[in-house]
């Protein structure tokens, strides 16, 4: 007799401030693989020594030239502290100066409410940008925290 599949769920009550981010890199030129290599080395270091607040990091593959990652963070403050300090701040600065034909995107989802995204050199729309209006990240929309708060405020109003 065949056994029924094991069905499970999780209790997230211990993670009221959980933030999930999806991020990806898409090589559009051969030299973009240098950027992928550099980011890959940095992410391998994160896996060896996780920053405070990073609960889990998983690699994804969207295609031969498009890799992604899913990360679970204890709270937005931990994620923000990581992104503003070395080594992440250094990687980001280097990428923005020398993207080498590599596109980048990230989307963040907060258990407290709010979702936000940023896309850099991604001519082929992905994620939210595949269906939602694309706007310039200017003014308050320049910062992830403000984009999250803007969406959370709209969601609360509904």
C-alpha cells in the first residue's frame, strides 16, 4: 500500500518582522559573467559567515544567463544594516560603476506589510515590472525603506 505524501506547514509566529527578498542577476553580454563571478564570490562568503539577521539564503536558476537568490531576514533593520555596510556596500558601488552588461533586480516582501522592488539595466521586464507600471526611483522612491512604507500605507488604507 502506498503511503500518502507528508504534508507540512510552518509556524511563523516567532518571525513577526520577517522580510523575504528575491534578487537576480542577468548577463546580457559575455563580460557580464565577470560581474556574476564577483557577486557569486561575495554570496559564497555570506553563506560561510551569515550576517546578523540572515535566516536563510537559497540559490535559484531562471535560465542559462539569469541566476537568482532568495533570502529570509529576521527583520528589515537587519537587512538594511547589512546593505549599508561592507562588504555589501562595496559590492553595490562596484556593480553600479562596472555592471559590465549585467542586469540586477530585487524584490522585498515584508510580513509587516509592504512590497518593493528595484531594477537596474533590466530591459526585459521581470517580477513586478512584468505587470505593474514602471516608475523612476526618484525622491522618496529612491530608497527601499520608503518604497516599502509607501506600499504598506496603501495596503493599510484598503
